[in-house]
C-alpha cells in the first residue's frame, strides 16, 4: 500500500498475484472457461457470502487525502462551525446486530456509535457511559 493508504500495483511482478482476477472481469473469466451459473452458485453458501460481505464492509475505510499539502498550498484555517460540532456523529446501523455492551438488538437505520479501534458497535445509551 502507498503511504496515503491507497492501493497501488506492485513495482515487480509477483507470482502469487497470477491467480487474482478483478471483480469486473470475473464474469467474462468464468464464461471463457465454460462454467455454468449453477456451478458458480455451488461454490459458496449464502451464509458464507453474507459473512464475507459483512467483513469486507467492516474493513472499508475511505481515503483521507490532504489535498492542500499534496498541491503545496497552505492549509485553510479551520472554520468556527467545525470547532463547535461534536467530535463524532452517531453512526447509522447498516445491518442488524447486537450492542457490544448490553446486547440490545440494533436494527438497520438505528443511530449507534462505532468504535473502530475496538471494532465494537454500541447503542446510544451505552456510548454515553
């Protein structure tokens, strides 16, 4: 990975990357090999696919780029509005799951607090304490 956290290509070819297929090319990759759709559906179960999807979403971190520094400009002065706002906004639950502290079920669309370092989701009551 590059210093900015963006994914880039390795400088030299690596033999372990020969079997990697880009997602947008996967369908044509399968069609070239005469694999039927029914066979593809048998590769993994829906619970495994859902678990993989949830883990992938959990790992997502948007890129944070300091554009001012990148183009050699002076950083803008922080506005008064950003100083008055709380450090973190409540996070909106994307998938049903329990609060890591009290076990209360948090349904999709419920506000909660996500603590990335601890990888814990807390309801609003537990996050206040």
